[in-house]
C-alpha cells in the first residue's frame, strides 16, 4: 500500500501521482485488495500499473503454464526459462519488485466464487464467458467491483460493473473553478455577475459556494447551490429575495458534488449494452464488435480453441455466429462481413501495443473502482486499430501461422514478412523516462530492431531519482543515481535477449552542442525518431532535425490522466513545431508585489523571495570576490545597481552573521519587514477607506485590503518562517543550523525589533501598465556605496553557498520556507493558506503524472509505428490521439497536412528545399537560381551571418562572389565549419519573374562528401 511506516503517503515515491489522484483517493486505494484473473499479457500489464499506483495488495490467479507465445506481448517479466511453469507463480516475484508498499500474492488452488469476498475489485482477462457471467453475478450481489477485459489482435474490449449506487467523488479531477463576484441581484433569479467580465467557466447544474460577500452575508453561510448559466459572465443561484442587500466583494467556488451510477450485470447488459465511443469515426462498430466478441466466446467454447490466423473457414464460422446472435439478441444492427472476418483472422494474435493501451485503460478503471475518483466507463468500451494492418500485403494463413517463436502473437496478425520489417527497423528513442521506459518495453516485445539490419538507439542524460520509480517501471530502488538510458537498456535486454547486440545507449542530450554526435551519418542511418521528452524546447529541436533529415517523428505527452499522440510524416503532415500552445498566463507584477488575491500569487511571491534572499545575493557576492571587473559590469547593467552593491556590502561586512543566533535575529527582522512593515507602508499609502479618482473604493474588486501581522512565537506558521529562514541563511554562510523550537523561543525573547514608521513619498505601482520610476541612483550615493565595499583580498578563499532550489529534497528546508512565507502572505490578505503538498506542486511547477496514462499513450504511439514501418503515404492512414482517462474521453483525428506555399507554378512545404551538391561559389548559387528557377537572389544568409545582399558595396561583392560557400561562411562568421558538418543551410530572399518578393524553401549546400 502507498503508506510508509508512520501510515502516511510516501510523497517521495508518489509525488507526481498525488497531484493526479489526491490524498483522499490514495487513502481509499491503500485499503483495497485487488484480484487479477488471467496473466497472459494483458493481466500482467494491468497488474503492473495497479501495483505502481499503490493499492493495498494484488493477488494473481492463473495456473496455466507459460507458453513461448506469451513472451511476445506484455509478459515482459518472463524468460524462456519460465516456459511450462504456472504464469501466476513466475510473474509474482517480478511484479512484487515494482513497489515495496504493495504485497503481491498468488492464489493457490482452485478459485471458487466464495473466495472473491475478500477483494474490493476483481479483474478478469482470461476466462470463458460462462465463468465470467457466474463471477460477475456473485460480485454484483456482494458489492465487489467487477471488470472484464480482453485483447484479440487489433481489437479489444472492457466491461465494468461497479454495482448499484456507485459513488463517484470527483468525475473530472479538474481543479474547482472560482472567481470574484461583482454583483448579486436580490430577486427570484439571484443573478451573479463576475468581476470585470471574467468568464466563470461553469455549466448548468454545477454547485457553488460563496465567501467574503459583504452585505448579503447569507450567501457566506449558504449550503452549495446548483446554478443556471445565463451567459459567460453571469449565472443564477435561485431565490435571494429574502436576503440582505448586496454591498460588495465575494468569491464563488465550484463545489464538487458526488455522482451516483447504477451498473447492470454483464448478463443483463448483453442484450442492451451501454457503451462509450472510443473513436467517433467508427460509430457503427461498437455494436458489431459487441456481438463479434460474444461469437468468439461461443466459437472458443465449442472448439476449445481460438480461430486460426487467417483461416477462411474459421472466419466464416465466426461470421455466422455473429449473424445468429444479431437475430437472437434483439440488437439487430447492420453487420459488416469484412469487419467481422478481419476480427476473426487476427483473434488468436496478441500485440504489445494493444495490450499497453488496454493495460493502462483498465488499470485506471481499477483505481476508479476502489477510490471513486474520476468517472468510470459505462459500461462497455470497444476499441480497434484495424488501420494498423499492412496496407499492400496479401496476408495468408501460411504467412500468419505460428513458427514457435516469441513473436507468434504478432505474426498471427501481421505475418512473417512484416515481422522481418519490424526486426530490421532502426529507431532512435530520445528520452528514457516514463514514456521512454514504456516505449522500450513495447519495442522489446515487438522485436523492433532485432534483425541483422535493425537497431534501437536510446539516449537520456538524466539519472534515476526515487520519484521516478512510481512510473518508470524498468527501474528499481537499487538503480537510483544511475543513468536512465543505461539501466533501461539493460532491463530491456533482460526482457528480450534478442536485443542484446542491437541496442545502442547514449547519455548525451540531443541539442545544438551534440550535433557532432548526432550528425549527418547518424540521422541518415536511422528510419525514424520517437520522442519521449518532457519539455517543449527539446521537442522542438528534435522536430527541426527530423524535418531537416526528412525522418518521421512520433510525438507524445501526458499530463495526469490526459495524453496526446502526434505522428509527423515527411512530405505529408505538418511538423510538431507547426503549431504551439499559447504561453502560460503570467501574474502581473503589481499583483505579486502588493495586491495578491489567490494562493497562487502568494506562492509565486514566496518563490521569488527564496531566490532573492538565499540565491542571488550569495551568487553576487561570489562574483564580486572572483571577478575583478564585477563592479564596472554591474554599473553598465539595467536595474538597481545600488541595491545589488549594498547587498554585497551587507553580506560581507555589516550584516554578516558570525553565529547561528545572528541568523535567528536576521530571520525575525525579515518577518517584521515583509509581514508588518511593508503592509503598514502599503496601508499608509492607501488607507482602507481610500477612493479612486472615479469615486470607487480603492480596496475593492481584486484588491484585498491587507492586515499587518504581529509576530507570535506560539503561532506555528510564524515560527516556521523564522526557523527555516534562519537555517537557510546559515546555509549560505556555512554555519551549523538548529530546529529546536524551544531554543528559538529563548533567543527570540532577547531580540529587539525597531518600531516601524511609514515613510512619505514612497511610490507603489497600482496598475500593470503604470509607468514605473526609473531605477536610478544619485552618483554620490553610488560612489559612497562602492567605496564602502570591502577589498576582495580580505576574503581570499571565502565563498558563500547559494541555495539552488530543489523541490524533492525534504531535508533542505526549501519547500518548508516557501510554504511558510506564502501562507504568512496569505494571512496578510485573508487568503486561505495552502498545505505543503499544494505549495510544492505550484512552486516546483510539478507536472502531474500516473503510470496508467503513460502506458496507454505509448501503446497508441506504437500502433502508429506499425504504419510507418509499413511505409504508408496517405494522410488518412494515420491518427493523432487525444485521451482523458478521467472523463473518460477518446478522440482521434487525421494529422494536419503540411501547409503548401507557391512560387511561380511550383508548390512546396516545410519538407522541401533546394539541394545543391558541391562546395559552389556564391556567384554559382546566384546563377543557379536565375537560370534554373527564374529567381533573382536579393539576399543570402547563414545563421546570423549576412553573406550577400544586392545593396552591398561593390568592392565587398567582388570579394565574395568568387568565394566557395564554405570559405564565405567561415570568413563572414569568423568561425570554422566543424569537421562533422557535411552540408550548410542557407536562407535566401528572392524576387520572382515579376520582380515580386516571394517565399521559397531554404538551400542546403553539400560542402563535403
């Protein structure tokens, strides 16, 4: 279970998952026992994800012996040495390694329905339909949550039955909406208007509560009310006619109300299924597949086997059974014979990507069942990736027949010839984190790159941290501190020894500084690139390289329960960089400094304070002591030079602590400065009864009137600030710290705090667009500060220790200080404080993540990889994916085509360029465009270097025109072209035959063979 010895959640391990599920859901998970029946691939993948998530315990049941074909799917923990042994028995020790908090058991003996009573959730993956119905009936009657799922080739399904009146505590997982109130009408409608036309984002039926309303105080005490949306800025809350008159202010907050769902049993739902669409382009398939899966179970029960791969007679039998069921069940949907037969052709197959998709999906449904967090699937979901089948291949029963290899499950669907294509693919994986680990596992099971011409190359510069273990399942606690790429490669080789001599490991990041490593030869040797990166900058760079080398790129990302995939195909689709998300909305400076109204504002303010107190001053001191021209260079920079130099003087002379007691005094005075003095000054400038030039109250709307804080050593938040600030100040100076609160109280009693007197003439910025006073200092004052700086020779060998912010080290006081500093600021402004967990999430800019989404997304990526390996060249063959497991939602769309531009009668896209072989001269390039393309070159540049322009002086032109391009670039840029560079990129501006400026592709000049 996800609890440590003190019965608290191990945030070091579950830090990112906590931001997805929350403490309440994880506490419910920590008492839930889960039984998984059937461990042929899909069961193992579900077990893996559930164990990583942290339930109370997982029990495995599957006495069937391991077969060699099991090794081709998600039975990634087993080896050929396990063949013939019971699946559950050999799977248990490998699964148990994933999470020290989750015991993994094997159910011994024959499982009876009465044995199910000890489990909160039962997952069935490998049982005949008759047994599934029996188990489901028992589970429904005993309030045991039941999930049935299976993957058959490129088709899959899941069925949920969580019983009667199942409670969903949070259907979406989104943060509650909130906003400021501008007005509330006192009438039957009770119309609420939001401040400054800020969209409320609410929907009909949402519930809201109110706080801080002045006048109509009844709203503050009212129970959550359902609202009716009247417009983007208004909503009604019902009758307020008996309430007091509204005066001002107020905040509304969305209240998440529980939802209750009644599930039918599987037996009841077979004839009237309720299902969720997984692909809106396949709206006619769910009912057909609902019948086809039942027909498959009937066939299997009758023949004691699945239909043979690509066997026409077996497919015909499945087709007839499906037709019969369609008539008998009363569903009577229109059936597609080709679809049903394709389903039958590959039903004996087992594909790693499909298992990854449903292993992630179903594991999330297990977590929903035991926690009530997020909306479950009601009740069926059918999914297929039929478009992943080879396009131009005549698959036959012979080509898909098993050959006794670990890849038989894949061969059953794609055939032997396509398996060889998979094996001889050369793919580059950038990143070996959460997505990278899942991707490598899928590739290992697929046999990607295992052929004589195949290769898998993986790079990652990061080392493994404890928090990685919750999602990056290839790593164990003993791997912490080791390189991700190396550990991941070793783990994959262990899973599939065929990859032993076919995987290359790098630890250098892919960027401009490593283009000598990932050079022309490198990119020309690979078939494609798969990104497993966690930042836009790196993704964009890899995308540019793929466009340049014309290599397909598979992109994906996750954010909690949300995931997306994108396929980039040369000459066909737009690239990753063709579209960008809007920039994050920043907090106005005046809001941060003086007028916060939300906890996010105070946390950012505290984060900035951390840098300003414990990092920047120490860095400036070290620069002053190590750089002889520091003062001169500081005076040339914009900003408050006087303040920077005064801080250096204070750090080295006037306020340099010699003992920890002096650090305590410093921290106490900082408390007074930030939470009392500065607030008093603000209220001196703008008293609480101030009005604006328009007659409005100054402290209204988003501006909250603050209240100074009086230090109280008995207040834990007050003491937190002093304790953590003093210890961080001591760290800067290499002094030994202390955390004993009694010791602090004794020292604080002896500290004299000067009484504050507000100052006249202090300028405070009120509006973001308000002109700020220039940061300038009187020269005499500046000279005085400079002369007061101590000689650097007096500090030979002395350096301060800047505090580099690190969110994951719980012993360094960083998050503790920011939490205390933020919450004190929140108390100043009557904002509800945040706990350490929320503060860490916001201050550390943590990206929420969970293993279930990662597994699903990588499965979708690999389904697109099949198409790339097949050499597809139609945009309608590919799919970009968008999922949200919380809702749940699945959306697929064709990739966007690469935009077309045109000059003369020639169309081109971002994938096109002018290729010029040989180290030609500038004159030859100009002549080439004039003679071959009727284009007049007006300017030509390489990077930031202007190589040619029509307005250049004649003498300079005479010098440059006969120069070879390599020589010209080196001369103008004053830098040699690195020896690994075979070709240079040149941008050109041209006029067409009508003397009009037109866009054209860039030019690539091959200067070396």
